[in-house]
């Protein structure tokens, strides 16, 4: 057949039948469908459950102080947390009152998710952290606007999620700010941990080729189950022969803190892009890791 001059079609990304463990909870069905679409065999084991705070005293106190004009800067870290905060305070602080009070402060969004919620509320935004949307980018973006609102002496409220963002709070305080954390919900293990236990067993047996982490708390909870099952040595051994894919720098930091190598970090912190890039690279990465392991035996 003659070459008509057309460029050859690129081979679409594919996991080529590799078993891919996903620990996502809220978007588990979507993530499993993505893995399947890219030729992987999804193993889904939700690792998180969002639990509303037993007491919302902090959130209600924050809203009252905000209305009184006691904050200069308000930082929103997550979209889900922003929505939850509005829902929690609305019975005592009407939405219009809350948004009007926010409009009198400098409002900061860590990334696109809280930004989208704040835009729905028609709240003016002062600073948005650029990708990859970690606390470091957020802090740098605020520092860049220091002439408009120096942090020294500033009264800052931070909407938190799951666990406290201690590094960010410490950096604010180091710059002379007075910081109030506003916890909305916390992370807990799922009510049914059987899928997570099954995932740990599958890893320990060498049945998992790729593990996809979309938040650092997934690893924290996975490791809690690993410890409970007393399978850390087996899991570490097999993860060293698997591909570990991370959504972004914060998750990668947690993986390294646990002594795990990050084989792939998404070029942008998007779930779809993470799966696509993992599909593109996993076969090669897996082959390289396993050849290297055999040579080092």
C-alpha cells in the first residue's frame, strides 16, 4: 500500500490489562470508568469518608466574627469545605449577610474548586493559588500581593478540611499574622473497610500493578489498615514492584514520608489527566522496576 503522506496515527494510551487500584471515594465510579476506558482492570477500595464536625462551634464563631469585621483575609482550601461551611452557618447567618461580609475582606482560594463555589456565591476574589495548588503556591501568591495587604498583623481565617494544614498556619504566624482555623469536616475510615482490607491483601499477594492516589489521606488510611493487618513488610515489598501514581505534590510528599517512591506525578492535578498519563507510562515503568528488582536480587 502506498504511503499517502498522512502522519501515522498515535497509539492511544492503554494500561493493557494491568490491575489498577483506586482509593477514591466521592468519585469512585467515575475513576473506575476512566481506568476501564484506558484498558485497565479497576480495583476500587474507597479509603475516605467525610464526617461533619460533631460541634460546629468554630464555624458559627467564625461567621459571627466575620460579620463584625474581625478578619482581614479569609482563605478557602477546598470546594466541598466551602459549600459545607455555608450550609453550616446559614441557619444563623443568612447567605447574603455572609457573602457581604466576605466582600469586605481579602478572599483567597487555594485552587479551582473553592474558586468555583465562591464565584457561584458572587464573592470577589483577591488571590487564587496557581497550579499545583498546594499551600506553597497559595502562600507565594499572597506574599506577592503583600503591598496590598501585609501579613504582619493581619487577622486570617482558614477554612480547613480533614486534617489541619499545619505548615500553612505556621508560615502565616511566622509572618506575623493572627490565624483562626475553621474546621468544617474531618476524614474517617469508611464504615465498611472490607474493600480496603481486600485491597491490602491484593497488594501483598502481588496482584496490583498500579496504585492511583488522588489525595494524601488515602495513603494515611490505607497504611492504617496495613498496620492493623500487620502486613507492612509484604505491602512495602510489593509496592516496590508496582507503579505508584500521585495526583500532585501534596500527595507525593505524603507518599515519600511513608518511604514510598513516586513513579508518576500528574503534570496537572486533574484526575482524568492522572489516569491518562498513568495509562501512557505504567507498562514501561512497571517493566523497568521489575527488571531492576530481579537484577538486584
